[in-house]
């Protein structure tokens, strides 16, 4: 079955859910982090799904791969930020975000190979 929209892609769905989870997660951070980790993590999470969507609407394979690579790099950025957050705010449950990120990164890595 052919996909009609980027919204049909499992990797986009997982990255969308990751973005929502990141907003929920960072909502538990102190207000003092609003312009620090909160902002950075939210932008990185949104970047993943946005670049997957943009790659879907590119016509050339090289362009598609470029946007998927950007999504993958944003995932790495978010992974680093989660690790830092776990040290700073250890009482928050990061499990769902980590699972969604891992799944999205695995799929993106497969696409990029």
C-alpha cells in the first residue's frame, strides 16, 4: 500500500508522538529552564517530525536523504539533551520519550543506509 501523506509514515507518527511527549516532559522542568533546555529540547523534537515531512515532499533522492539526515541529527541532539536533563532533573520519568526517540532513530538510520 502506497503512502498518500507523510502522516502515513510510521517514523513520522513516532516523531510526532515524541514531540508531544517532549512538550509534556519539559513542562515538568523548572520555569528557569524555559529559555534553556526546555526551548532547545522542544525545537529539536519538532525538527525531527518537520524534516521527515519535508523530505516526503522532495522530488530528488539526494534532497530526501538530506532532510532525513537533518532529522536524524536533531534526534541525536535531543538524545544528548535528555541525558543532561536526567542528571539535572532525575525525578522525572524519561522512559516514554527515550523509547519513542530510539524507535524513530532506528527507522531513520535504516532509511539513511
